[in-house]
């Protein structure tokens, strides 16, 4: 873990001017900042990382590093649950880039070297300062959470950058994880479009959507009179399709979306649901190419007078389009993903119990809800596409796994 830590990656970036990635435990995002190590130890640590250690080599690091607090090496530092095999960490990317504000660097050097503002320098002096500034670089640090679920065999990375996902995969493999490339797989061409259009064909409240779209043509948003039915108002104001699924959930489609007027024409991007409704009614073969999908459940609640009413509760939100798979690295994507009420649910539980969860509990609950959300999506897509229980569908390996315990990769 010393060689795989952010403390080591930071040393490599500083001393060798190279991009490097390291890990911090979930509970200490800046653990590497908590221990200062001298230049000599930094050099030994960086050298250890970049040197390929031969199998059986007895090469080791100094005790000052191995016994230090700048990295985490015990299982407990990464474990999210006392009994479940859930783990969390921060993947920290250190990129060596040119300084973001070169004019300020020029100004600083002009003050130090020539004791005057840059614009007052002679042309020859400006060239000297410019030449020195060209090589100014800095370390750009970016870190993302990574969740490992060895119970279901999945890895979640909260990032969509192909290069960063691949680098994290390589580092996890270095630590012993065996990763299987995966993809959303439903056996139909353009199945994301198929889902959106099947939902739209069965949408309820069609007359209400059309009426709101007509009003949007004639009035400004402030002039449109809101409906007395608050639930229906929320639907027509935020969506252009709302369909009840066989399992009891509801699926709403909203913008940003892309609408194709004809099969052979380019898609048109829209944000307002009323614009989507208008475009979808302009031609007989208009269809939805992409959109934001929100899953809801209807929940009965009692008001202060004890009268029961039904409210709609958002469960999760995701962008559905043809970029749902990142096949280059074998990641099933959750673009635009949001656990819609997760934060509110946690805060409600805190108010109710008067107890604040520990950091591992926060992360463990997040992983639990994330796994539930992915299962909800997999099952709902099967329902919408009428895929039977015998047929494989969902997040599946892109190729046969080498071992059962290998983990799948999901990126949010």
C-alpha cells in the first residue's frame, strides 16, 4: 500500500514530473498531507514506485516510511461495514500540467528578478522572463471516490473520464483485484432509444402534456396558470412522458433530450419538456433519441388532518443515450446519475434518531443505495423491453470471466 498510496504518487509527480495515481482511504481524503516526509525519503519512495520489483526481491522501504502515517495499509482503514465485504477509497490523480495562470507567474518573476512590473520591462528582458516561464508546470490534483462491493462483485467509480477509469483499473489490478470488462446488454440494436420510445408510446397524461405545450407557445412561463392538482402540475412542468411500469414504479422522461423528426434526419436537442412535446407531435415518425429517465414510486402519506394522499417520490435519475457503455475500457456507465432522495432520507433519519452516522456508515449506505438503484434499472429495462426471465440481460461481462471472484466495473 505504500507504493500504491497517494503519498507515493505525489512524490513521483513532484520529483519526476510524471502523471501518477495513488489511493487514500475513504475516511481520510487528504491523508498524504498529514505527514511531511523529507526530500531524501520522498526520493526513495518515488524510486521504489517506478522501479519494477522482480519477483522474490527483498527490496523494501525505510522504516520511517513503512511506520509513518502518510498512507493506510490495514483492511480496517478501507472497510465500510463490519460484516459485509464493502470497501471504499479515494483514487487521487496527479497530473503534471502547465501553470494555469502564466501571466501571474511572469509578473512574479519580473518583480523578483528585475524589480518592476512586467509591462515596464524592456523587450529583451520580457523575452528572458517569457523563456523562463514557458517551462513552469504544476501538479493538478483530482480525486474521485471508488466503491468496491465484493459481495456482488462490482466496482463503482464516480467518474466518466476514460483515461482516469483505465488508470484506476490498472492500479486496482496491481493490488490484486481481477476486473472483468462489462457493458449494459439487452440484445436489441439501439435499445436505449427503444426503451424511451416504448415508454412514450404508453405514456399517461398525454392530453395534459399537449395542453401545457400549447400554453407554452402562447404565454411566457410566468403567465401559465399552474394546475390546482400539485402532483399533476409537477408532472407536466418537468416531464414530457410519464408511464406506469408493470412492477408498480413510474418512469418519467425529461430534458435535456434529443428528438428525431424523421428516421433519416439528425436529432434536435431540447431542454424544455414542452418543446419536446411539440416536436414529437409534428411528424408521424418522430421519436426520442436520448433523454433523462427518472424512476418514481407512489407513496401514501397522511397530512396534519389525518387525510391520506398520494405523493410521488423520486428514486433515481439517469441519462439514457447511446453512450451508456464505455467499451474501450469495459465500463457500464451511469451518466447523469443521481440518487434523487438519498440525501433527504439520510437527513430525515438523523432528525428522527438524533444520531449522526459515522463516516463508514455514510459510505456504506451510499454503496447499498447505489447497488439497489442499479438493480432497479436492470429490472425495469427488462420489463420495458419485454425480456423474459430466462434471457440474460443487464450489466453483463463483455467476455467470459477468468474467475468467479473477479469484479465488474461500473462508472457513475
